[in-house]
């Protein structure tokens, strides 16, 4: 049966996917994020297929949202090119929003930015884009939760159990890990589409025909999304092979790849691209999230796999995980403290800024989870041989898992939150500034 599933999966991968035949933007003038020395005379969009001009199809927006193009000024330069004359533009950043009717009847849309004697903003900061929303926070939380279930679960199996599981526990293990990797892949796609929907300012029904290339290739977030989806698709294949062929070598490979890429979206978040960040802060962010994923994933494995499915391994797994958890929590706290000091250099930022408030909530949840784990370690482990204690501990482990997952929700919100500006020396105004 398993070999038949493997053949079916390989056959599905070999079949070509059907393509959507609609026009795609191939070249734009001015170019994407191009910094011009002077105002352009026109905007030219070149497509790979014939298009039809729509009324007001090209907008050139000022930072205040005003369009500098007069209505119905867009014309077809050729069957595959849209062109519009541009009035003289002052120094500053500009957003181009465009749409065209493709020959197949679909309206294709896109957005990009350019600058006149200034650096152009990222497409995620284009005029009209609102930035991360609470929906994106929820999606990123699901992503982090998936990482904990998948990569943290595999780490628990390899580093704590260190051997085979019974049939019941093994089935539970692969169901939990499988659910985690599906969450990672699907939440990653959902997050990218939400960010694209915000940048393009399109309803979700039209997003399929939007040009997402400036987001995918021109932002740190988009580049991370592509790399991570490919990496975790490979991880999912390795997990599938480990279940199919019952070989731990595939789990080791999946764990190695997963733990390397575990903090990819965190490193591309809003808080990881501010002033003061460096390779050291990126390393600390990776250590922080990797330790959290292994810790949370281990607690979930104890609650959902070992306790109900492998009672003979309860004491051994709990004691081993307690020792590992001490190391993981130490790394998590040390890296988190460093990042907190880096992003909140002034003590009062902790209670006077939104980022500080989010951080306080996360600290509170971490302290609750640590207190819960300490109670398990010091009160429950010495009495673990008693059946009644073991039964109650299984239920409280579920509660500890819920708190640990809530910690990941706070981490997701922090990742998309903007830290307060860094303090800097006050510069005296220059003569040019005084006479401006």
C-alpha cells in the first residue's frame, strides 16, 4: 500500500500543471525601484501578449495618494505596450499602479515604485499598502505552530526518544508532524498572498491575475517565502519517505534542513529589518526561534504522543526532555534578552510603546509556561510511578502545551511589529536646511 502511494505521488509530480494564459508584464520604464536622476517623460509597460487599454489604467501616485496622471491619458503604443505621458515630477518617491485587459478577458494588475533623485521604497511600502494586519499575525502564528509541531516534533523523536516507538505512538507521531508541515506550507502561502493583496490593493478574487513579481523578487519577505517553501516542501517529502520506508535517516535529513531554515520568515519580518540589526541579531533571532520551536514541539509530543500512546516511555522521555528543556529555555531567554535590549534600548520603551506592550505579554506567557514546567519537574516526576499522578500529568501537559503555543502567538505578533525608533545624536541644522 505504501509503495503504491509513493508511485502515485511521483506520478502526480511528473504531470505538467495547466497554465493560465493571460498577459504578463515583461518590462517597465522606469524600472522597478529605479532611482532616476531626473523626471521621466513617460511610463511604458511592455507585456508578453497583446493587451487592451482600460480607462485610467496607469496611476502615478504621490506619497499623499494623489494621482499625477490625467484621466484617459493611457494609450496603446503597440499591441503589447501601454504608455502614458508624465508631467514633470519633483524629487521624491512614486508608486505606479497599473491594470490592463488581457486577450483572454482577464484584468491583470500590478504595482511598483521608483524614485526621482531618491531611493524608491519597497513595494510593501507602496502608496495604499497598510502593512501587516491581525490576519497576517494569525497566519504567522499558524506558521510558527506548524514549525513547532513538525521540526520540534522530529527533534523530540530523535533527541529525546532516540529509538523506535510502538505502532500506536508512531502513528500519532507522524500525524502530529504531518499536520505541522502542512500548516507550515499552507500558512506560508497564505501569508504571501495576504501581503500581496495588501501591496496590490486588489480584492482576493482578482489577486490570481496580479503581478506579484515585485513582491516575490524585490523584497526580503518575498525572497524568504520562495526559499522557505522550497525547503519545507523538501522536508515534507523526507517526512513522507521516513513514514513510508520506516527509516530514521530521512527524519535526520528533514530535521537538519528544517532547523536551518526555521527562522526564515522571522528574519524577514518587520522587526528584523530595522536600524541596529546585524548578523549577530539575525543569529540571535534564529537561536531564539529554534529553541522555542524545539521546546514547544517537545511539550506537544509528550502530551499528544508519549502519554497516550507509549506509557512505557513516560518517565524516560519526561526526564530526558526536562534536561533538554533546561538548555533550550536558557538559549531562548538569553537570545530574547539580547534582542529585547537591541530593539528597546530605553527601559521606558517597555511600557510606553506598542512593541514593548507586546513583549511584556510574551514575557508573561513564557514565565507562566516555565512555572508550569518547573512544577511538573519538581512535583510530578518524583511521583510519576503512581498511576493517578501519571494520569493527571497527562492532562496538565495539554495545558502546558496550550500556553506554549500561545507564546508562539506573541512571537508572531512581535515579528510583524515595528520597534520604536533608535535614539541618535541630535544634529544641528545645516545652512541649506535653514534656507530651504
